[in-house]
C-alpha cells in the first residue's frame, strides 16, 4: 500500500485522481496493452488480469470496496475515477473491464460473508473472471420468463438449463446464474440466484462469434450441475431483486468509464479531422457531453444513497445514442476506410462500429428504457410514449 497515500477513511476524489494519475504515468509502459489483432479476446483478458494485479497490489483496485471483501473502504466514486483514468487512456477495454462493477455490488449484498470474503479479492485482483448468466434463448427482454431450473438436493441444488449471450462465459471462472426455484407460473417471484463454478461437471460454454468478428459471447449449458448450498445468493426467491441490483449497477461506474472511453475515441477523431466532417463530430460531442453530465450526477447519487431509481434509464438511452454517434462520425471521417481499409487500425474501428449497432439493444432496449421513463419517471399512462 505504499503507493497510495490516504486517510484510513479514504482519499478525496481529487486526491485520489491526482495520485492515481501520477502512478499511471510512472507505470505507463507496463500498463499499455501489447500489440495484438483487433478482437483478440484472449489477449484482451490476459492484459486486463495483468493490469488488475498491478492495481490491486498497489492498492488502487481496492478503494471503494468494503474491507471485509478485500477492499480499503472509501467512496464508490473512487471506482468510477479509476475506470475513467484507465479507459480514457485506452489501457483497458471498457466492456471486459466492467464485469466486476456489474456483478460485484450484488454479490457483496447477497452472498454469504464467508464465500464473499474468500472469493471477492480474487475477482478484484484479476485472478478470476466472473460472468453473468441471465438471458436465455427464449428469455432475453422477458427475464421473468426464464426456464433454467434449480432443484433442492440433500447438499444444495441441481441447476439445469441454457443461457445465451453470456459475455466471456468461455473464459470465466464463475457465473452468477438466475434459475427458477418456484413453479413455472411464479414468474419473478420464483427466481433465485447462484454463484456457480464454471469448471463444475455439467457446465459447458460454446463461443458465439459476432458481426464484429469477436467471440465475446457464449451459449452456456447447465446439465444437472451440482451447486453447494452456500452458493445460493441471498434467500430462495431473491433472484429478481439481485437482478435489479445488477441492472442498476450497469448504469453506475461502468457507464461513467464507458463515457470516458468514448471521449478518448472522439479525441482521436478530432485530431484526424480536416473540418469537412465537423457536423458529425459536433453532433457526437453534444450527445456524449449530455450523457457524461447525466452520468456524473448518477455516480453521486449512487455514492450517496447506494441505489438509483428508474431515472437511470435516461443514462442508458443517452449512452447508446452517444456510442452510435461517435462511431458513425468515425465511419464518415474515415471515408470508406472503415468498410474497405486493411490493417489493424481499420479492423479496430470496424469492430467498434459494428459493436455500437447493438448499443440500443443490450442491457435493455432503448424502446423499453423509454417506456420506463414515460411511465415510472414522468407518470404517463402506458401506451402514451
């Protein structure tokens, strides 16, 4: 901890940022990702584990998390700043970096203390990578309709079912799995959550290659998978509440760092611009600035209250618009290079543009988010949006 000079209660955001930036500059060569082909997920995750280990051992990765789980305490805002400073320098890729922020708070809240205290430091250090087993072949947007089941046994549970679009499932150590423990008709009330080891007999993950030519996702199968009783997260039937916590976390620090990552790419475009594409860059800047202003407000709400309400759907709508605007500007600026260009640079822009097409779908479609805003934030009757 000699690298981090702070009060036991935690540094201020300004102090943390200044000291972190100084540390990053000192270790920049070690933190930079090595050359690799665009979309090389193995190289991406290997480098991320290396970065996390450096950050954890120096203390930076531990701020904003509770001491019992390997953290150092302090404001959750420190985690948002850490992600911002890393992604704004393109030292890590924002999508894979986010998973400890997506799953971490929910597992800390619902997991048994002995399980959390033993495993969570390994997640923070990058010794393990966890994935999220929510969506299914016929239960994506309708999560309450999931069909994966968990049945009680003398020693715990047996999980059987299929999950789809599991991000990095074939590279993960453990998976937070939603399964039905109630009757099929119980919908959200009958769902429970489990922390399942991916090397358990009966678990298999088949990579799915996307239009961005990346095998980031997997189709994950659970066939009579034995799960110890202590790996139930919370109580039986708490799965829906845990899922809502996970979805709220997706609007938290990971959105802020994604905004920083988009800002980095926009800065690269501005440096290449000749002025003829000012309109596209200007539009992207406006949407991105609106999103980041909104997201920073959300970070403060989370740090103060620990929860955010349905108004966070505004963040999801804006980040999707910003992501597509930034990479649409890239497509216009590159003037055919994105479609026809050769080499690693063109491949990377092509990959990110293709990935941005899904921004209005993953994590809750824009249509669903607008419906939430209209009914739960503005109080409009259903169908008025």
